[in-house]
C-alpha cells in the first residue's frame, strides 16, 4: 500500500487526500507534525529535501513530492474518474485556475512564511492575519470572475475535478483567517457542493487521525 506523509491541516496534504478519495484509492497515512517541526528533521528531509508535505511514498519506495505533481501522478495511474478533462482548452483553464491557488495564493500563507513574517518583520497576530486575508482575497477575486463564466455545478464542469481539490482546502484556510466569503458567492457555492460529498468529508482536516481532539 502507498503511504501519504502529511499533516491534517496542511492545504497541500488536504488536496492530495481529496484526489485519493475521488479516485477511491486507499493509502496508509503517516503524520508529520508541522507545529512540532518534524518536517525539518533528517528523516523527513530524506523524503523531501525541501522539508514540505505531502510526500507520497509508492509501494516500491519511490517518493513523490509537490501536491499537484502527486495529483497528476494519481490521474495518470488511476484513470477513472479522471481529475482533468480531455479537451485541451478546458484542461488548460482548469489547470490555470488550480495554479492560482497552488502557486500564487497558498505558498505565501504557509506556516513557514508566517513564522518568517513574525520573526524577521516583527508582525503580530493582526499583521499576519491581514497578510493572509489580503492574498487569499486577491486570488479569490480573480477566481470568482473565472467561476462566473459558467453555470456548471463546479468550475466549468459537471463534477468535481482537479480545481476543486485545490479550492476546498483554500476556502477552509480562508474561513480560519476570517476572510469574508460572502464576497465570493460562486466559489462559496462550489465549496459547499463539494463539502456535501462523502469523498470531501473523508478528506477533511477534522476527519484525520492526527487532528487534535476537542
């Protein structure tokens, strides 16, 4: 069985968990506690020199990193249901929207970045929160316009695909930091539709074994 090294509240780990659930692929989950700094330990750095999660460890010991690359691997290996449409223009649009989240928004509000803001720029909780809200809102404003181009149940499609794997974790973070999601009705609608599905519920942070109990 493959093993997914991740963290319950990591957006990137959450994306991959959704993709696995949509594919119906079972994996062993191995927790890497980001709050305790386990991602910087030698054991994890041997899996991923960047010290990031997730890492998907294949049955032969091969280790794959970067959430979108892992999702692409899963889509190439487990063909159905596909995470990407076959039509080239639609595929490009979905990948573009996904990269707004995975490349432009999510990285600059990761735990390591927020810790750097506190340590090097002496930002308090208010300053860090404002930083996160600004960049999430900036990305969501663009995505809301893209999503408004169609009236499909999901982004340009009739079922959740690659983009929704990225969107739902980012909306989860947006709510954590108090972003006003009423400004983004189309994104909120897609997110709610996804979270009503059992695959997304199984992948949710609160459903993970390493999530802290109340």
